[in-house]
């Protein structure tokens, strides 16, 4: 298999809201909030009109994109044997993604992410991890990892305890490891651990500008370039309107954004960028071509609702 993703198996529930809804519910626009109380989460959901539900999770979105580009891809993520869990499994199968997980009845339900899209196309996420956040080393197949050229992890999944053990098992059995830092919230919460991963464990790191600046506590983007050069590993940074940059030792390659796009929803922009880049990487394209494929994929997904093409 070319790429195996390991991440939070979460059903994305997409809803349109106005800015007032964000303020009224004490949410911070464009960020992700974790809910630990199932009742509180359901309360938020009951007042909304659902536009679409998708088998999501950050890395799962990337893996589907990689599969759509014609690559053999698989995914590991924990679900429960409930309605959302069955929907999740079916959703991946439809996209020709091999799913390495046998669901059973869990104490917690299948994870759900409420994606609130405001009129400016920004998305604010409210996540109830459910059983997805309880992934442990027994849920991770060493055999599937060994048979994959690259594993792709998400920062959202990393947490102390069982998820960390699952992460460690995956990394120690992998041929090559890529990871997305996922969100500023994750970086700030696990800064020292993430820094250790980037420096010592990962072959490829995906981040946006905010995340990497926070991770290394840089004063400007030049410090990010210098830090990445010293790593001698592949670091890919998306920079919004400034495009994207890939740093690998002394090689620094930049790529512009696509212009005049009709942006509808920014959900999945980073996930599909990673899909395009990794597609290029496993098919031995140049770094510039990898960046361009990432940009093409993210440009396509932001012109529609949801994180799937």
C-alpha cells in the first residue's frame, strides 16, 4: 500500500450559521473546540439544520483525496458499532479506501465534528471525539503499517495515555512517517511533544504558518525557514494568500495560490493540500510539482461545501 492514514474517525456534520450563532455559543471563529460533555454537544446540534454528513476526520479526508487520485490507500480509526459508525465505514469503502478496523459496541458513540460555516466561508469546528479519542495500540495493525510506504498521522489524534501509545507503535513500525500539526489548539496544548516529534520522529511535517510559528516560538517566518533547514527533513508550510513553501535541507521551494476562486467553504483545504502533495511525493514528482498538486486540490475543495471532492 502507498499510504496508510491513522487518525480520528469522525463523522463531519456540516451546517451553515451566522456570526451571531458563533458569538452566542462562546465559540472562537476559525478554531476547533473540543466538547467533553455529550449532552452539551447534542444541545448545540439540536438547533441546527444539517446540510451534509461525511465520513471525516482530518487524515481520513486526506486519505480519500489520495485514493481519488488513483493511489492505493488505507485508514485506521476507531468507531463504535452504531449508526454513525456504519455510515463511516460505508463512506470510506465507497471511496475505495481500505479500512483496517473492526467495529464493536463501545461505551462512547462514534465521534462527531460539527462544522459551522459562516457567510465569510470560514469554518468553526465543535468536536465530540466519542470513541475516536480512545484509540489504543491494539487498534493499530503493525502488519498494515509495515506494508505501507508512508503512514500519515494527525496532531488531532495525539494525546497522553492510550492515543500516545498508539502513535508510538505506529511510528516504530513505519517505513516513513508524515504528520499534520492539525490546529493551533493542538500545537499549544502539546508543544513540547510536537516539537520532539518534528525534530526526531517525523520524515514529513505539514503545518500552516500560525502553527509552525507557535511551535518554535518564532518571531517571523524567516526563523521558520532557518529552523526547517537545520532539521534536514521535509517541512511543508501553507501560508494562506502567500501560497505554500516546502523546505528540505537547503532546498526551499515556493508555490503561489490559484487566483480568482469562488470560495464557498474552507473546510478541508489543508487536508486536501496534504493529499495533493503526498500524491506527488509517492509518485516521485518534483517538490514544486508536489506543491502545485496540493494547491490544485485545496483550490478545488474550497469552491464547494465539505472536505470531499
